[in-house]
C-alpha cells in the first residue's frame, strides 16, 4: 500500500553500527596476506570516501581481489551478527515513520548481508524492500539503486528521500534527483549540513521528514 511518501535508508552507519564486524573480517583477510591490522577508525574513514580503491587500500594487491573477496565473504557471513547493533533510537524511529511512510533499504553491502542483519535485529517488518549492490549491479554514488527502488515501489522522485551517513549516500541522492538527510551518528562526516538528523533530534524525525516530503 502506498503511503504519504518513500524513505530509503542506507544501512551501515545509518541504521546499524557494523564497523567492528567489518573491521574484523577485513583484518582476517589481511592476516592471510601478512599485513598488519587496521583500526576501526581507519576502515570507517576509507569506506566512506567515494573515490577510494578499497581492494588496493585494504589488501595492497597481495592476492587477486576475487580471492580476497571470497575469504572476506566467508568470514563476514559467519561473523557479521557479532559486534553489531542498531543505533540507539533507530527502532523507535522506524516504528514511527512506518505508520506514515513506506520504508526501504539501499546498501552498498551485498543483499544477503543486508537482509540477514536487519532480520536478526527484528526490524525487517518495517521495510517494503531491502536491497544490496549485488541485487542491482551497481554501487552508490551510482543512482541506479534509487531508481530501482522508486520503480519497484511505484513512487515519483518528488515523494521520496534518502537517509544516509556518507558522501556516497549524498551523491547518490543528488544524482537521482531526490532529497537527502544526513545522520550525524554514523561513519561519515557531513559535507552539507542543510538537512541533518542529530542524535538529539532522532525522535523528531517525523517533523524533519514532513518538512521535506
């Protein structure tokens, strides 16, 4: 059923703090390559810069990326539910917003991870659609995932907005021609603070969204 509008969320750094889980799996691969571990802070900084060549930065061409990815995916699949949690207030936010808006998730993570993690936290019931980069064949800041979500859920751009925590998210929304809200509790740093949700204002999100949609 179409409601008053569509809100598309990023997952990592917006709904879920998965920074420790991701770092452990990246470091697991690095240990196979005799590379020193990265800190959580370094991983978070690297993944949110849109122009970074992450395979090269994470694994230094010590092994073909396809092999690194297989090791990472196996480890992350087994451990992604460890050391991750919803940010404070997120479940209450989703419950409130779902009464008036259709909700979706668009992540650069693989779709199986998205659905597994969201279901594990018990908030999958709030979402009409949950997709990852492999489901659609592109990654943010490419707007293809947003266009796919709009088409799938039958919404016009004027009735949709994206909520995320990184420059990639902001660029994807801009490239798709929809409004964007930045959350300041996640991984990224806000480059454009015109529309920002802070930890203090998360419970006022309905008013913020209503002013934009």
